[in-house]
C-alpha cells in the first residue's frame, strides 16, 4: 500500500529522481508513511525532489504567478478604463444592409412591444361617444391638434347631436363653432356634407365597412381606419403624419404614399395588432419622436432605433422636449379613458381654461397654457 501511495511521486520524477526516491524510502519508513498522515508523505516527496527541479518549479510558479498578477491587473485596469470612458449615450442600432424580411418583421415587432410597455394606456386622442362623433372629430382634426378638436366638439355635438341635425344646420353657425380648429369653412362643408350622406344614404348611421366609409365626403382611408378601429373594433392602420415619419425613421419601409405605407406595414404585423400599433406609434410621435426635434436622449427605444441622433441626444436637454404626460403636461382628451387616468395621465381642460399645467416633474417648470396653439400639430 505504501509503495502504491508513493507511486505518483516516482512517476512524475525523472530517472535520477526515481533512484533517489527509492533510496530515500526504505520499507520501514514506508510503513511509517502508511501510518502517518499525508503531510509526511508530502515531506518525503519534497525531500526526493532535486534542487534544480525545485528551483525550476519555483521559477515556473513565479513566472505563472507574475503573469497571473499582470493579467489580473491588466483586466482590472481595462475595466476601469472601460468604466471611465463608457459612453453614456446609446449607440445607434443600424439595421444590417440587405436586412431580410424576417429580420425586419422581428425588429418592427420588438419596437412595437417596447412601445406597448411605454404607453400601456395608448388610446385614440379624440373625444367621442359614438361613431358619428368620431367620424366628424377625425375630419376636423386635419391641420390642428386633437386637443383643439376636443375643446371644440362639445359645443358642436350639444347643438347638433345627430347627422340629421348637422345636415340641416345653418352653415354660418357651424362655421362659428368650428373657427378654432382652422380651415373652418372647408371643414364646415365636409362635416355637413358627410352628415347629409349619412342621412340620405345610410339611414343616419355610420357604416362599418371601409368601402362605404371612403364614399363619405371628406373621408379618406386614414379617417376610415380611425373609425373602423376605434368605433367598430375592426383592425386598421392609421397612416397620419406621425406614423409616416416614424416608420421611415425606423426603416420599416421607404414608401412615401400613405396607401403604400399602410400596405407595407400591414405585412409586418398581424391584423389584430394594427389598431394598437397605430396608437403606439402616434403616441410616440406626439410625445417623444417629434418632426423637427426628436428627443433621442430621452427615448426609451433609442437602442433599437436606426435614426438615433437625428434629434437631441443630451439627456437633460432631451427631457425638456417631451410633450403631454411624458413632459408632465395634460393629455389631449377632456374625457380620457380610465387606463390613462390610472397611469397618472392628466385630462385636458375645456376651451378657454386659463389654468396652467402642473409643474413638470422633468423640468420643474410650469407647463404651457393648455389651449396654447404653440404645442404644434398633434
Ligand atoms: S426619438 Fe430619436 S431615438 Fe427615439 S425613435 Fe425618434 S429618432 Fe429614434
């Protein structure tokens, strides 16, 4: 047994060493070794190791140790350097050239999922109680903010609650009500014309089919999809100015015409996602990814965006560009859905209200007067 235990030392030594080991390890001693604890055995082994080898081993160990120390120091140093120069700003995530359709689908859906987390309360930002109110409000929202439309329509629908009422109205009175929305003469013509068509061709009801909706005066595919998606629960992609801008920034499509954009984006998402996708994109366009000054430095999807850097990348400066609830200001709806209120959203005040918005948590300054036209299209 003793001989067996001593074997590893013998094997690992050179020929000379084997002899030394043999000499140095008499049977009796081996018996003692057997009884003794491994420390003794190790002592024997040490004794048997020639001086040269010991030096060589020491040298090797020293070299290894010094290499390890150097390596660890280098790693530490490199970590420190990395930490010191770690970029605070997010690098743009350019999609690869010749991105495959599958890769594009994955990327687009990932952006939508992230936006759904940022805006879990996304909703249509026009106040409405029925399809008629929604189709009229959507026509009025051209070239103005949803906020301004929401502040104007309560008076309109109080006086003309049905298509029949609006169709039979005095145009001048309607124009007076619609004046704050801009282009009020043309808009009066459109809403009165579509009310007449609803009364005469659809029995006073808003039709729930795309092909019927687009026949109404002043109603294009965009308005039709807003109505289908939000008043009838039928999937629709709303290609408004924000949607067009953002999908191009994200390189989801290079198309420029709304109909072609709608088709291209429709291929990237299942139909069931279309309505909420539109809300997510439009919410993002209104609050963060603005036309002239996108707030890239405060954008939660910056790591996924190929256009990162098109706007302000300094986080502090970018925060000041945020609008609506992201900037600490009221939203656009006077009567927003409960989910928006639950998320801390502030409803917009009625037209003419002088109350300023509460202090912005990000800027610490009071928000703009809520009926200010300076908030841009939205
Ligand atoms: S704000 Fe900047 S980073 Fe964010 S989506 Fe728009 S362009 Fe991209």
